[in-house]
């Protein structure tokens, strides 16, 4: 937040002159200052302004980034009341994100209906359609680099606290608490592996194998082969390798992609807990209100905590009163604005006009800039075959390039 200053000067024949009273009040006596996105009152009607100098009246309030405001100054002079409207534009946040759902709502709403706030339900729907049509157009215009971040995914070590007994596939734990993810786990007991069907309580889970009984309290391990991915995750970029976060103690080979049917076959035929070498991405659940959720399936199931670097593709999210900021809004603020205004031209005027032309100009420049920023600076080491940058050899940075652009091959050989 930051302080925004409202200042009003009163002049008579160009001479600053004090008035009878100066306060913040709109003609209807409803508010002094209000937000344009929600019409919420942020400064009450009738709030007095400070007489900071002869004929100058001021008031400051704390604003919210990317939100514009409307204020009214009420001046009483010689028995006559005057109202002056003050438009307070939105202020971008420190990251430079100049567009948000509410700033676009205001700009597109003003273009369509000539007002900046107080939209009806139907008007808000029309404006939101234009905003999201514009966003879809921007996101589909290019494979934007900001949709390909590298995220760290941390695996979970097997849980082994306490002892278990099993009766007809029902596992009872003594001296511990089954973790919340136990329903998707794999249980190892007496050197045998069993998949878990459900978690009944903190001390009870049920296996898919309901014929198993172990009456003697036994040590065990419960591993987690599936790691939930963030809701914004869509897929792994180009089915790239996942690299282990480097440390002085170890440098593991990358985790390779395999089709999910291969992972399931390995899980069924040769289950084990060890350092993962293969992965797939599975859709774990689907909710029509929020969409699908995905997990990272690892084989073998992790035997300890590892940090994997995952080159991901983000799932573009459309804007509303909850999802306020578009992906790439810091870089493409003007492009997104023109795309939304161009969508308004298409949807309601059924013609291409000034905003469409402006969008076409900006989108080409934005794509060129994104390509320049994201292009690799090297295509690999210029060295004899076999000298690819291993320890004690020549080029230690090829692994970093590999994370950015994938592996480069020449005549079938990986450079």
C-alpha cells in the first residue's frame, strides 16, 4: 500500500482563497472516496480535508495497487456548495504489473459502456468475456517463455515410525500416525510390497490385497511414489529429463520420462524403494469446478528426500474476481490490454479498428522480444566426442544449458 494524496485548490480571480468548508463528499452523500472495481467506500462521506495552505485543501489515504478510485471534493463558499469529481488512476505494484482483472474491467468497461464502475451483472459478464477472449488470443499467439518455469519438486521419505499388524488387508499401526498421503502409498513389510487402497484413520489403512494377514507386530516402510503437482501445472515441457538439485555430496543422473504404462508395469512387476530413475505425469483427479489435478509418478518410489528440478508448462488461468493477475502481465501489460479492447471491438462492433491494429503491432514485437530473451546462448560444447562436461573434463555448464533447452544431438550423438 501507499499514500495517495487528494489536493484541491480554490481560486477567486486566480487568487488562492480559503473557503467556508472543504470535505470529501459525493453529491448523493454516499461516499468520500470509493474503489472503482467494487464500489466499496474507502473514505467516508463528510470527511474533512486539511487546509494545508491558503486556498489549498488536502487529504491522503492508503490505496491498493492496480485499483483506481473516484473521489468527490465538496466545497462550500459564500453559501454555495460545489462538487468536484477527482479520478485517481490505478497504481502499478513494485513488480510493474500494470494489468489486473479490475484494471482491465475498468478500461474495457469504459470503452464499451462509457463508465468506469457501477456495472450491471450483464455488463460485467460482457466485459469479462472480452477480457478472457483477449487473454486466450495472447496466450495462443506464441509459445511464451514465461509459461515454462523450472519448479522444484521435493519427494517424501518413507514413513516407518512404529509397528504394524495386518488382518485381512487392514493394517493397524501402533506407535505412530499414518501420513495424510497414505492412501496413495506403497507398504513394504517382511520384504514384500503392497499397494494401499484407502486411509481409514490415523492408525489404519486398507491394502488392495485383502487376503493378507500378519499377526506379529512388524517393522515396515510406507513410501510415496506419487508427488502432487501444483494446480497451475499443465505438463512437463517437452517430456524433458528431471534433474536432481546438485549438492557437494552427490550428482545423480537425471530422471527420464517413460510412458505411464511402463511405470505401472515396473511398479507391478518389480516394486522397490530407491533413487528414482523414471517418471511419468498422471491425472489423479478431475473436478469440473476447478479442472484436473496431476501427480508426478516416480519409479522406484523415493527412498529418501530428493529435490527434483521440473521444467514445467503452466496452465493459463482466465481472470475473475479471485484470479486477479494474468500470467506474463508484468511483461505483456500493454499487449494484453490491447487484445482485450480488440476483443471488445470484435464482439460488439463486429469490425477491426484501432485496437486491433495496435494489438497486431505489439504482439509481433512482444514475440520477437520473448524469442531473444529465451534463446540459448550456446548450442553445446565445442569439444571432441565423449568430452561432454563430466567431472574432471571440460565443460561443467552443459547441464545448465540442458535444463534450459533440452539435449542437443548431432548425427544421433548427444552433444
